[in-house]
C-alpha cells in the first residue's frame, strides 16, 4: 500500500465527481517532476475506473495502485515522463 511509495504530493478531490478527479489529477501530475508519485484521495467510486482509464490512455503516467478504504478511494500515480 502507500507505505511502499514516497509520495511527492497528495491531491484531495473528496466530494468531486466525474470528470473533476481526472481533470485535477492531470493538472497535479503536470506540476510534478519525472519519477514523482501523486496520491489522489477521492470519494467518488467512479474514480476507480476513471483514473485507470485515463492512466492507461495517457503517455507519461503510470497508475501504480488503487486502494478502496471504506468510502475513500486512494490512487497512486507516477509521472514517468
């Protein structure tokens, strides 16, 4: 889980619904250096599939892990380029 990662920044998108978690994640990733990891904390269950699909179709990012913790969804996204 997150203890394996050195988090560069945490993005809190709790309360936001599609497409805002993806839009805000893209913006936050753009501000990171290559190799840094962004933790995204969301309450929208759709963020699980939305962020997975976005990361799969986006060059320069890798979705490392997604964790469901009750009503909170945590996503770990690494900037690769």
